[in-house]
C-alpha cells in the first residue's frame, strides 16, 4: 500500500466555513500540500467539500474527516470526494468508502482496532490522539503491523516535532489546530502550511 499523494501530510480544516474554504485551501496547496480534509462537524460541510472538489479535485486529494456513518460516505461519494478520514474503526463505514473507490484513513489506537480497519479495507491508519500515546507507542505498534501500511500521526503534531513522529515510523501526519484554527487569517494558514512542508522536507532528507 502507498499513500496516494506526493506529500504525506493531511491538512485538517476543522470549523472552516464555505465562504472561507477556497482561500485557505488555495494557500495550503500553494505551500505544497496535496491532501485536504474538512471534518463533518464543520459548518455546512457539504457546501465546502463539494466546492473544493470542483475547484481543486484535479490537483489534490480532497475529502472529509470525522466520518461516522455510511450515509455520509454515500453523500461524499456523490459529490466526488476521494478521501474519508474516520475518528474510529467502523468496518461498515470503511467498507462503504472502499466500495466507492475512496482512500480511507481510519482512526485507531490499538492493534486490535488497526487490524480490524485493515481487514475492512482501510489503506491507511491514523493513530489518534498521537500525543496521548507518544512516539514509542507508535514504534511498538508498527512492529506488529504490515510493513507496507502507511501510519499517520494525528493530534499534537507541530512543525517542531514532526520529525519525531516520522522517526517513530509514521509515513506522515494529519495536521489540525497547529495548521488551522477556525477564524484564523489566510496569511496564518499559509505561514503554518509552509512551516510544515519545510519541516517534512528537512526530516526526510
């Protein structure tokens, strides 16, 4: 299995509004990102995701986070979304997304959850919340997982500590409040996106 995009960092835009989405997504893509997640607990997510898929779907993997129900997966597939990120391991949600040809990054914490997600067809795993478990935990978990499965750290990842997670065996990371907080300026988003890209490039030299 391989992660679908050139840069294995997912921009998580939790709380973004439809009227803000374009400028922030454009800034993130300009910085070098090519995967964007808009969580479904964001205001009018269906408007934001559909618009971002139309505008940027040919340049980046655009999709949704906090996906909990199969009906949500169907709605996302209908609007052309290609990425489903879950906070938990729900085999029905994973299978439905895979049946639509979507990339699934399934949230898990334990080996039991990780293997359940893989059995359901998830191509990528996210350890959430990573900061609560720490890099040593991920390193230990990686030892029992199939070597070709990309594992992402999510929760508490910053430009300053990204290398720690990569050194623990993560392929990449999902970036939330250290990249984007609801209401922040586009300039701030661009600045943080650039810092994360630089941190990744330096870590994998």
